[in-house]
């Protein structure tokens, strides 16, 4: 009997640096690449927000079709189904006589729960679900400490990991692929099918995100060109905007690292290199913290206590904040930009969070849930980990006194131009 491996794509929508895909091709006669649109990722939350808003949903759909096109170019395809993975994958296993299922590990509650359901369903069929790690810059097994001993303080984590760990080279993207014989590869739902509507481009935005591996790789090259130009003009552009493709796994963090590292010897590029590397390290840190502490980051009190919450006015204040109608110009500008584009800078995120938590006295959980709906680059560990830190309930309690709203506003909008641009 020929060996067929089902490759279950989730937030790893790429061919480059994809160990799961490389191994599946090497160890099988044919593979069945599968993407399942899980409607549970598009429902409402208990906070009155959506799990996935229209801007991120559009980016996800583009990313999936980007993967399908990339697979077609090397002789394959992507089977697209809609429903619960724990129902669909066992059906596909039986229909296509699959011998093993491969997927990438996730770390947050809902994602790992789905993996467990799939694993349990496959166990009944005596089929193995093999887990791969491919979302981080540093592999778990290459860390200089076990997960349980990872330092809680980011600076300690960064210092030890940079000193004692290596970043592995990327896996090459396959150039040929042999897939199972499939009559109907399926069609991908549209935004309308998901009860969402397309967002019109806001003319105030200088950037438009398009999902997919090809777009991500092209944007990475644009960042490198910008670094080269900055090296000659000393006009440093720090916002690389790679995070959306990283969140979908359309870009590998290792690919970003090794491509940027090629610029290491070019004068005046060190600040940009360090800025991008810092972002990648924070991604790793939060992911490993989720591995270490489970789902404590989803609890309102987390590792401490937020402080006063104005229960009586909480919902009213939350609505004003969401809609950019607090009356505080910079915060309203931040929320307008977020609502219109799905992306705001890191300092803008901090500013909006500090205002919601400390000035409006709303539970940080509401803010984190709203960012989950709106941010095009949402990933659970970074979003909930960052919000917990802003609220003073993160695992590194020393960060409590680090954040300063006034200082943030001066850095974000020193001349008031940002607030004017994004006045709703």
C-alpha cells in the first residue's frame, strides 16, 4: 500500500522553511495538503466582539488562496474544506486511505483544543497526528533552558537566548510535489459567505496589506531595499510591517532573520536590523510564555491585578474607545486608524491600551478581545501577552511601572499631525 500523508495547514501558509511539508514529501508516495475554514474562528465572543473582523478575514482568505496557487505551481493543489477539523480530517483519512497526519503545534487555548479533538478522533482510527514546530525564530529544543525555566523577564530571556542559542537555517521550498488524486479540491468561502463585508481602502493609509506567501516575500525584499536606501540617506524607516505575514505563517521568522542578516555589513542598517530582530524575539518570548504558563494570560487577573475597574460605566466607556469617540484626540486617532486599516504601530497599541485601562478603567480583557477582532497581524500569544503586560497582570511584574501614557503620546504624535490625520 502506498504511503499517503495528510498535511493540515493552519497558520503556516507557506512553502519556504516548512519542515512539516518537506518531511511529508520525503516520507510519502503522495501527500494531501488540506486547509479547513473553521467557522468557530469567525463567531462572536462573550465580550461582544468578533473572533475575526473583516480586514483580517480578507487577509486570511488571500493567504489561503496564495498557498493554493503556490502548490499548483509545483504540481500540487490545496484541498479546501469548511467545518470542524475534528470531523473533516478523520473523514479525509478514511476517504483517501491516509497513513499519517502532520500539523504545526499551536500554544493558545482554542487552537490547542482543536488539535486535541483531532488527535482523539484520529486515535480511534489508529492514525498518528505528528506535531511540528515552525512558528518561532528559535526552536524549543535549541533553547538554553527547558520551557519551565525560561526567565520571566524579557531582557533576561533575550540575553541568554542570544548568547547560548543558534538560529537554524531555513528549509528549502520544494520545487515538485506529488499529491493524492482528488476529484473536487473545494472552493474557499468569500467574505460575504462569512457575513462580513469588504473594507474600502482609507486614503489616509500609506500601506495596503495583501495576504499570501508571494506578497510576504515581496514585501520582505521591499524592506531590504528600504534598509539599503536608509543606509545611504540615513533616513531610517523602523516600521517594517512584516507582522501580518508572520502571523499567518506566510513568512517564516527565520527567513526574515537570514534575509535581513545579509545586510549586516552595510553601514547605518544596524538599527533597523536590531528593531526587526527585537520584534521577532518578542514573538518568541510570548509564545514560549504561553507554553510555560498555559492559559493564565486569558484570565482578567493574570499574574496580578489590574487595579480599579469602573464596572458601572465599563460598557459605555468601552464603546466610546472602540469607536474612537473618547474625546481624547490621539487615542481616537489610533482607534480610527485601527478600525479603518487593521494595523497600528506598536506605540499606538500601547497608547490605546494605557488609556483604556488607566483612564477609562475598563478591564484590559475587553481591549485584547477587540484587538483580536481588528488587528490584521493578530496572534494569540503576542496580543494577550502584550495586553496583560500593559495592564500590569503579565508574568513579568517588574514591567508594571514601565509604561507612561504621556511619554507614549509625545513619541507617537510630537507635533499633533497624527491626531489631525486620523481625526474621524
